[in-house]
């Protein structure tokens, strides 16, 4: 069963700009992250990153998850294993 969804990007008609206001910033970041997580894009990008860049990216994401998402949210919303 498919658990992952990217509905936002299919219907997004916003500016795709950052720094205008909080709402536009959040929408733009959501757009970027959904584009970023496409399999074909990541298969192209990840081999080009150094080991240090891979670690930095992983640690940045992991740190933000720990700072802003509860353990239950991590499992139910991120991992979707509950």
C-alpha cells in the first residue's frame, strides 16, 4: 500500500519565491522539498555529493525532526509505521 503522497505539488500555483511572507515561504519550501524528494532527482544528485555533504544533509534533517516533531509524530507522520 502506498503511504507517501505529494498532492501539494500537483496543484501548487503559488509564486515559488522565498522572503516575501511566511505563507509564501512555507509553500515554496514545501514545493522545493517535494521536488527534491523525487526518486529520479535524488538518484542524480546523491552520487554527486561528498560523504561530508551527505552527512551534513542527514544531520540537518534529523536535527530539525528532533527539534520540532514529537516521537509519536515522527512515527505516524514521517515514518508512517504506526
